[in-house]
């Protein structure tokens, strides 16, 4: 059950990023710069 919820959440996240990346990329970048400890991608 937990894995199913996690998988659906991750797929929704990826789908949302894929669709609205050009709309939220500056906000996402600023968020990652402010919270780079939570997002160790940079």
C-alpha cells in the first residue's frame, strides 16, 4: 500500500514537472538554492 502511494506520488511529481517545468523553473531554482540541503542536486 505504501509503495503504491509512493509510486503514484512520484509519477505525479514527474508528470507535473514534465508539464509545467517551463512555468515553475525559476521558482523551483530559487527554492533549490534556498533549500539546497533538502535538494542535493546542485
